C-alpha cells in the first residue's frame, strides 16, 4: 500500500469528504436542477394546478419505488410490480361491476372499502408468491419476479378477454358507489392519493429506521450469511419486502382505476422501470444494504418532474425513454463511485488517526 504523506493526508481526506457529501446529496441537487430547468424551459410549469397534477403522478411512482427500495436493500429486485398494478386494477373494476357470483343464483356485492381491502390482499398475495419462489424454491429474484410479471399480466387480460372495465360508478342499490373518491377526491385541498402517500411513506420510514424488522432488512442486504448466523429470520424478511412491494402496487392499481373510473389490463406496463430508477436515484444501492425512504421519495420526484417536464416541452416519448435510461445508468455509476470514495476516505481517516 502506498504511504500517504502526513500533510497531504488531512487535505485529501477533507476534499474526499466534501466530494462524498456532494455525492450523498446528488438526489437533492438533481431535483433542484430539474425544477430550475423546467421552470425556465416550460411555461406554466410552476403553476399551482400543474404542481398538484405532478404530485399526483409522482405519488404513483413513489408508492412503487418505496416497495422497490425495501426489495433492493435486501439484494433483490421486483419486476412484477407493473403487472400487479394492472391485475389489481382489474380486480377492483370487476368487483365494482360484477361482484362475486356464487353460482347458486346469488351474487355478493361489496362496498368501496371492502373492494379496496380485497384488492390490497390480492397485491399482498402476489407479493407472497414472489417471496415463496425466492425463499422456498431458491429461484433467483430476477427470474421469479419476471415469471410472475407474465402470469399477473396474463390473468389481468383473461379477466376481461383483454377488454376494459368501464364506468366504475357503481350502483346505489348495491352499495358499490364512491369508488372515484380514491383517485379524484380531495382532503384539505390535496388529492387523496397524496395523503395516502404521506401516511405510507411515514410508516415505511419509521419501520426502516426504528424497528427491528427495519434493521433486519438492512442486515440481510449487507451480508445475508452473517445476518442468518446472528439469528435474523432471513426468509421471513424477504417474504415481508416482496409482500410490501405487492401491497404498494395494489394501492397504485386502485388509485389509477379510481381516477380513470375504468380498469384496463395493460395498466402499469413498464412502471417497474420508473420505480427502480427512483429508488436508485434516491441512493438505494443495487448491491443491497443501503437506501432510505426519504431519498426514494425525492428520487420519485426527480423522475416524475423529468417525465412531466419533457411532455410539457413536447419531447418525443422515444427520447423520454432514452433520457430515463441514461438517468438510471448515471445513478448506478455515481453510486459505485460513492462506495469507492467512501472506502478511500475511511482509509485516509484511519491513516490520519494512526
């Protein structure tokens, strides 16, 4: 190992620490940059109506990104979230329009709260299938969730032969009205979806930071073997993160169907890419063991503002895909550079202390 000169070491450590701080704040810097750029380049970008609309779009990606964050922290990946969004939206639409036919001349209809709960259970169940494939059958997360992606999308298409469930207004005599409140309603001036996001984000942040389960999630991602030896129930932790990811996807399916008052089986296509981009841009390490819910939310805002801003500027959807891909690549490259710099700064500080 090359010796570090006594006078150079403090300066190098100091400059390295400053650069490391900038890297850790990269998501906030990116958020400020896109806000400034689009406020200049796109007219009416910072209008109140447009900001609320963007917040609603961001909320959808933020839900998926929070679930994805926990999954990636454990060293996994969930490619099925977009298909779960579509399937759960179809489940909700089917229940609003048709209820459940018991095949004995009697049909059960559910109110909106019950429909929402059933839909959430479906999302959690699909997440549990992912978890079981990964923990019990030892299928790689990429392959397991890719397979479930196709299964869930196929089930969504089969539920209506590829058609849309339209006009989810419901019938008063059956008690199925009010579904539109979830996607179009407001509380204290803000969309209901934003309030739901705040509640779920605070709960997820608290779980990650202050609970034993949160510590176990990071332990599994940091070193699964060491976590298992220390008594962490690794399989249960993995089951939880995939079930939570399915839960978040179900929320998105409900909100989109409620907002459109229609369910389409293709809803959610490629949503997993935006979720991964938001999580990685927010500081979640693809190698596992590091990430924050707050950073992911900011990352979701960057991706959402970038998408909406490019639309307002009239940029082709093809170029939008290119730009999002570059954002993911740059975020991963910066993350790797941050890890290497962190190691160098640690070594310099140890040399200084010694």
